[in-house]
C-alpha cells in the first residue's frame, strides 16, 4: 500500500489499522520502517514521533477510552506554550492501570472529579482542572507563566470569573499538596504579562519582598493619549521596571534611551531587567528598593 492512512496525528491502534488496510499490509509497513511500535497495541509514524500531538495521541490510544490529557499536556494542546510538552500527562480514573513509560506521567482520580472535552480531536480534562494541576504540582515559574497565558487567552472581562472557577477547583481538591502555592500564584497572575519572562520577572519582584506592581501601566499626555506603556510600575512611587528581551531591545537601544529620558522628565525612574535578573533577582530588587527609598518610602525587603 503506497499511502498509509493519517490515523490520529500519525498514531494508530493495531486493530483499527489492520481492519483498514489489512494485517499483511500493516506488518509490511512495520517491517519497512514506515510505522514503528509505540506499545503493544499502538503504532506510530516515525517521522512524526517527536511531535507533541502524535505523542499525545499515541499515549491516549494506548491507555484506552477512559484516559484524558491532563496537567501540562491539557494546556499545551490548547496552545499554552509555557507548559511543558514532555512528558505526556494522562489522567485515568481509578482503578485503571497501564504499563509505565518514561515519556508518560500517569495521574489517577475519581471519575466524578473531572469532566472532559475534545480539543483538536484529543480527549482532555477541562481547562480549570488542567491549570489547577500545574499550579499545585508544577514549578513556580512554569505555573505562573501558564496561569498568565491562560488568563490572557480569554477576554479581559471574563478573567475574574475564570480565576474564581480555578480558585474553587483548588479549594475542592482532595489532594491538598501544593494548594497553598496554587492559591498564591493564582492571586498573583492577572494575564497581563506579555511573555513567560515577564511572568518570571513579576514572580521575582514579589518573592524579593516588594509590593505587587501594576502591569501594563499606561502613561498619557496632557490630552489623555497613551504615549508609553510600562511593563511593571508602582505609580505612587513613580518607579517602573521594564523587562528587556535581548533581541527587541538591542534593536531599539537608542529609542529606549530617549524614552527613559522623557519618562525621567515626567518624574519616573525606570529600571531595566534582563535575563540575568531572571537567574538572580538580587540586583533588580536592590535597585527598585533604592529608587523607592529616594522618594521617601520605606520598603521592607525579606
């Protein structure tokens, strides 16, 4: 057979493929390398083996009809790029069991505790459940970046309702591990960060003991027209932090210098954060603290 069926993103059950093209053609495809074994019951197109959707489809087919993508995987399939694409996270109801794989993380829960939907043809848990799992069990940096991207993906007027739903999900978890972290990060995330790096900068500022800044603060002229938008700001102090992504700011260094000078004339102190500050935020915390103190404010930094 010259053309193999597409399957589910290049993944097939052996039984379904044998019925479609016949057992002999299926064995020939495996022998010639056009397909390879993912599990005892699932075959995949080796050219697509590294694609997220192929790996997710294969994991779901191998786990059976009761499985659903969960946690990071349920976010990735919805386009949340801050989530981890590997391993594939599956949720199975008790008492389902499957063979262990290093590239698949299996979670168990009671069936009544989650609802599912199909996203891009793949069965997944609902968005609040997926984000709750990441907020509770993921790293703090990944979790807040995911929360910001999820909130940014809905209209601004719907964000509070979504945050309320996720908060209720966190409070109702039977497994209480990570719920304090999840609540803290959900309170901090607003969907205003424009990149994971901005989410991490926000987290670093707050973990450094600074007051929670406002984000995407508009600076207007005398007629109310917006002339600048600040990544992070404490308007009462007139102190701002701008995250400098290397490529973007290297290309507009002259414009940024002129912008900073104009903001200084308007009474603002602008401090620039870089990728180095994401690794160690102590310099940034000190700079912001000193800028606030020069204006007569006392900031207690942990």
